[in-house]
C-alpha cells in the first residue's frame, strides 16, 4: 500500500487508496465516495489504524509456535550404518523385460488376446512367458 488519504474529486470528497505493485512503480488508485463526510472521516481513521497495526505485525498466512529449541548438531547426528545385504549373481528365471527390449522388430505390436487372469485384452506374450512371470522379480 502506497498511501491512504482523503482528497477532493469531481464527485466530491473521496477516500483514496493507492497501491504499489512489488518490484515495480505501477499500482492502482482506488477512490471511494462516502456520505456523509463524518462517516468518510471515520472510515479513513479506521483503515489508517488497521494498516498501522498490520504493518507493525503482518500476517503471512501461517502461524506457529516453537515449543522446543533444536539440539546441537552433534546430538541429532545419526551414525552411518552399513546395510546388511548380499549381492548375488544368480539369475533365477528369465527377465521378461530384457526379452522384449532385445526384440529388434518391436516397431509393431503383437495381436491382442484376452487374458483370463487379468480379464483384459493384452498383447500376445512371447513363448515361455506368462502374465504371472511378468510380475515376478528376484528379491535379494
């Protein structure tokens, strides 16, 4: 907000509020005619008072209370723990994705067939693969 004032206009005395767009020199000028003049002065005083209170303690939309202070970095640091895993080179079953991506002639789709397990029409699977095998993966 740039300014709040009362000034004469071609319609009589008016309450004028000038806004300023952040980062630019542009804004809006809003004029309000309020009758009688006593009411105009009362509204002007009220807006001016509310603006002073807001600028002293603005509300940004989020209110919070900090209930405890953060501890020192050393107190909240967790030591690094090495994961207990074992990497194996066993290849149980076949990887369906590899078989499909290795197919050099994948420019066209296979004919659709109805799959009872899914209840949907799906692309015909290559020999040796089932819908269930597509969902399996080797867990280590």
